[in-house]
């Protein structure tokens, strides 16, 4: 019950009819577990396509999202050189703030 109540609507629906905690956990793992390679690939694609021009919030929010993606990539085992981070950041701002 506590597990179900702490989830968002999608997982809650999946867990509604589960009575055994072990079965509920197995179901969550089957549906929502992604291998680290898939996660790293997804984050890498997100990192490469970041673009402030398509972002609807403030520059501070964009900076937080950019840093979050970089941190998640680092935690997934992909280290990005500081120069590459700066270049990618400027590339993502280039359309809005041309040089």
C-alpha cells in the first residue's frame, strides 16, 4: 500500500491488483527498469539536442536542467571533458544569443 501510494498514477494503476509486496516490486522492476546502457544513450541524446531556443522557461531553469543532464551522465559512467561541456552549453545557446 505504501509503495503504491508513493508512486505516480501510471505505476499506481499497475500495482492496484498486486497483493504481495514481492510481486509488486517485481512488476515495477519489469516495467520500469532500463539498462544502464539504454539510460546513458538516452541521456546522451538529450544532452546533444539541448537547445535554449525550444526551452520555454528562464535561463536559470535551463542552466539547472543542463547541469542535471550532465550530472546524470556522469553518474551513469560517461565523463565529459570540461571543454566539451562548455562547447555544448554555448552551442545550445547559440540560436538565441548569437556571437
